[in-house]
């Protein structure tokens, strides 16, 4: 009888020791489920709030960008337009034929006309240096190239006229060189400026 009691006691002890980890694991799982029941809805609410806030902030940013573009166009476009106008005027003023009629005066020597023409070209260009801020690199390069090529035309005409030639001979040499060219550098640059300006107005 005593042996039976001891046996039952040992069996119960083993069963209890076997059940304890199992029950403990079930309790942990139950707690995790409880935690998830609370945290998952909270996380969903937080995520929804984040998405709504992000959407709102994106809307505000788009509105601000649009407002900035409108203000920029309002103030920037007139300045940009004026820049193109000034540079086209510059190119018209340094056109070789225009230089002849602007600079040449009776009694001037070829050397003096050359010096005055080169001064006019450089002064006109230097006066409009800041206009490059509103142009593309291509357009500004065309303006610079027009200036340099016009300087070359003046120097070649002076060389062809002779060292002691008078102003009339120099003027004739320039006009002759111009007549031999299909398109002058200043005219090429003007076409580039006009084309770029039209593209910007359409965009």
C-alpha cells in the first residue's frame, strides 16, 4: 500500500513537472496575443496618420512650388526678355556694316577707324556681360563667338587696306569682306538667341 502511494506521488510529480513548461508557454503565447491585439490596431492607426500627414504635406509643397513658379515667372520673365533684347541690340550694333556707319568720319585714317571699331565692340560687349545669367551656355557662346569673329573681320580689313590707308579705304575693305560671307557671325548669334527665346516662351 505504501509503495503504491509513493508510486502515485512520483507519477504526479513527473506530470506536474511536465505540464509546467507547457502551461508557461501557453501563457506566454496568450500574452503575446493580447499584446498584438492592442499593438496592431495602434500601429495601423499610426501608419494611417503618417500617410495622411505625408499626403497633406505633399499637397502643401506642390502648392508652394506652384506659387513660387508663378512668382518667378512674374518677376523673372520680364528681366529675361530684356536680356535677350539687349543682347540682340548689342549684336546689331557690332554688325560690321553698322560699325562702318557709326564710326567712320571724313578725314579719319584706317588705323584710327580700326582702333575706334575695336573699342566700340569691346565696350558694347563688356557693358552686357551680366546678361549671360539669363541665357543658356550655347546662346552666350554664340554671342562671344560673334564678338571675336567681328574683331577678326575688322583686323583683316585693316590689313588688306594697308598701313597708311585712309578711312574710306578701310570702310570699303570691311564692306567687301561682308559681301563675301554667306552669313555674318552676328547674324548667326541673333538667330540662336531668337530661337532660344521662343522655346522658353513656349515652355
